């Protein structure tokens, strides 16, 4: 049984995950409509893939959390561990690939650098995406053998229940190698954010030299994208902290309160960042406002019929 505090936090975590699925579902719906209208673009493809992956990530996190809370014996089964580990690795790495592609897309479309290398990169956006896709396959090929080694190691270092030997250095090294691709994509996001800051600083300096009285549209775009990238980095760090809290609380202390807190923190990244993307993208923002107006009108019509 859960305590009152644990029940409240679990309701909050569930509500957060539902909102995350709805937000990502809206992004998916809007881009599917654009695809049917033959307005599908590179950005639309990235948004669609990112939304699908994040819905899957939220479902895995919340379902795994519920199993750990209400059926901890099921977590000890090899089938559950194997399926969850491989699904998580494939979907999480793919989600990071889409997020990194979006960050690079923003950088190449908005940043202004006079260096010839940057101009070459701008002309070959599709080639860069193919290169990043190759990095995704490399991260998969690196992670799969490490997961097998972790399973084999745990088969030799456990008794009747599934107990990770956290003190072993080999276990830590294996987990670092599993998340090596994610760390690479995370570093690319930080570099993209740093380059956008430099581009924004240079642009503002040019505007000051020309003593412009009007706020540049390019400056607004820079600031908007910069907010998206910084929020992505902060939320991703919180995401990993939440996963760490959830895992350690279950394996070490079996503290349900900490486990639920880890669920809430880890779900913040796929849930909150999607709403930030909706607010930052003009097309998605217009579509969301239109959808809200339609819901409001539908609600008013229902109230009129009732009265």
C-alpha cells in the first residue's frame, strides 16, 4: 500500500505522463496533417520522429515505474529485464538522435558565421543527418554487446533475486559504454548551444554598431532557439538524475517515495520539452491555439444545449 504522500506524487507523475503523451501526440498529429497536405519538410520529419520516440519513452518510464511499485517480483524476471533494457536502449538512443538532429537543424538554419566550413555544412544538411544517423547505428552496436555483458554478469553475481553488483567497476564501465552514444549526442547539443550564443553575441554587436532603433527579427529568432536548446540541456540533465534516483531507490533501499520522485523528474524531459517546442515553433503554436479555440467553441455549444 502507498502512503498519502506517495499516492499524491504518483498521481502527479501519472498526470505529467498523460500531458506529455498529449503534447507529443499533438506534435505528431500536426505534422501528419502537414504531410497529407504535402507540406512535409525536414523539420517536420524530425518533429514527427521525436514525438513518436518521446511517447514511447514516457510509456516505458511510467509502466516500468508502476511495475516496480506494485509488482516488484515481476522485475526480477529475465524476460521483463531483457525486453525493457533493449526497448529502452533502442528508443532512448533514437530519441536522442532526433533531438540532436533538431538542434543541428536550428543551428545551421539560424546561426550566422562567415567561415567557409560553416557554409559547406549549411549546403550539406542532409549529409550531416546521414552522418549523425551513422553515429546512431554505432551507438547501438556499442550498446548491444554491453547489455549482453551486463546480463551475463548479473547471471553470475545474483542469488534468487535480481541484484545489480553496483560496487563492481566493470558494471560501471559497461553502463558508461551503453550510454556512450547518448553522451555524444548530448555533447553535440552543448556545442550547438555554445555556437548559437556566439552567433547571437556577434549579431547583437553588429546591431549596436549600426545603432538600430528596431529590435532585429533575427535576434528574436536567436533568443527563441537558444531558449529551446538551453531548456533541452537542463531537462536532459534532470532526466538522467531522475533515472539514477529511480534505479538506486529501487535496487538499494526500495524507497517508494524516492522511486516516484525519480519518475516525476525523469518524465520532465520528454513531457515539458515538447510543450516548449510547441510554443517556440510558429506553426505548432498557431495549430495549438486553433485547437484550443475549437475545444472552447465545442464546450460552449454543449453548455448552450444543456441550458
